[in-house]
């Protein structure tokens, strides 16, 4: 391996073709082959990246002893089986989110990676957004005060999946952000889902996630929406914050506000106003993070974790925490939104 990691990318669809240039540009990587079962995807790779070899057989690829790492960018249902085969072959593994569709399968992958002494990386890209890092530091330092509430929205009119619902496609992003920002753990999920575009898959959902300590998080996903946004709102006791997470228009705005909280004199209760005065005082936009591209940062951490023999930030154990939230949401939506406990 030396000072470069020999990489195979498996899955040359939409996201695979977004990810491939990041690995080609990384000085720590040598992309040896792109594997895809679809001839049209292989042909597109050969046209766009003629210097990269292509292959159809996954089994042949992971049998290649010169390969150090396998990057799995395939449909959700295949993540577990492909990652398991790659880890069993002694490869380091990058797998697109989520790690698996069942918590027990995710645990099996983490244990196998531990036995094989392989890096298991899950692409929770927002962990590598410097904007999210700044927000985390603001929360942890107390700049926003006690965190009352998070509201996360991932809305668009675009790539509507046929093989999985909006929760399993969008919630990995939001669950990873919540877990990364807050020091408390999730306790429960209530998830309501709705099917408008396909009879068996939810394309709209609203989740309520309760955290230890009383912080609440509302998560709204919609595949049929007039605006394309990935927004986080943080409601703190001292300040409010809004983060727009679409990579092409990332921004952080912090709001100063005031709520009059003078105690009510019970003897004068009938004479006092029926509302509590509150007002917005100022708004400021945070700068200094837009020059760093999150996906490139994720690729760098994956490759360097292999070369340095260390765990990456977005490691298998973190991915299990995300998967526990996803699975609780799945149990809830199948029980018509009933409260589902997040496994620890």
C-alpha cells in the first residue's frame, strides 16, 4: 500500500459518479477499478474517465489482492451484503449511508471490521461540513444557551427512489447531524409517513425525536416540494440559529432575541397582559467555512484513517447510533406513529 490506498469503487450511478472525482483527486488514493453490473454505467465511466478501468463482477474485484479498500455506492438494500463480503476479504470499506437496513446487521459489520482490523467508514457527509463543526462548537461552548429544540427539513422535487422510502434516504443525514451536534442521546422516535407518489413507499414524513435532557427534534422530509432545501434550525435559550446545508448555498445565520421572563405576581394576574413580550434584536451571518468541500473532507479522512491506522470520524460505531434512530423510526411508522424507543 505504501503511502497510497488502492481503491475500487462499486456502483457507478448518480452518487458514484459524484464521488469518483473526489477519489481521483485525492493524493492518498489510486483508483484501480470501477465496478458496476450495468453496462450503461460502465460505458459512461469509460467516456468520462477513460483512464479508469471498469469491471462487472464484484466477486472478481474483491478477490484482487492488490486492492486495499472498497467504496460501496450501491442501493441501500445491498449495503450489508457487499460490505460484509468486502470486509471478509480483508478490505477496508467505505459504505454509503445507511450502514445497513437492520441494526443487527450493522452490528455484525462493525464486529467483522474489528476482527479483520479494517476501517469501516460510513458516508455521513455532514460530519465533514465545517459549518456543522462550527455549530457544534457553538452548542458545546454554550453560545446558544440550553438547546430547547431542533427543526430539520430535507425537501425537494427531484430524485424519487423506487426501492426505498424517504425516511431511509433522508433521515441518515439528519440523524447524524443531531447525534453529532448534541451530547445527549436519543430516547424515542414518533414517525408519521404518507404515500402520495407510490403505493408502497412513503414520500413524505414527519418525525419527533426526543433526546435525553428534554431537547426535542422535529424532522420533516418531502420528495414533492417546490423548494430544494436542507435546513436546520436550532432554538437555544440564548440565541437562535439557522443553517442551510445544501452544499451550493451553505450558510449560518445567528439571531439575537429577547423574551421577557419577569415572574408573574399572582395577586395581579387579572391585571397583567395575556402575552409574554418577545422580539428579535439582531441577525448576523457567520463566514469562514465555504472554501472547504465536505465530501472531499470525508474522502480525506477515510484514506488517512487507513494510512494512519486509526478510526475515522464517521466510523462504524457512530453509524450504529444513526442506524438505531432509523430503525426506531421504521418501527414507529409501521405502528401508525406510535412512540418507539431507540435501542442503545
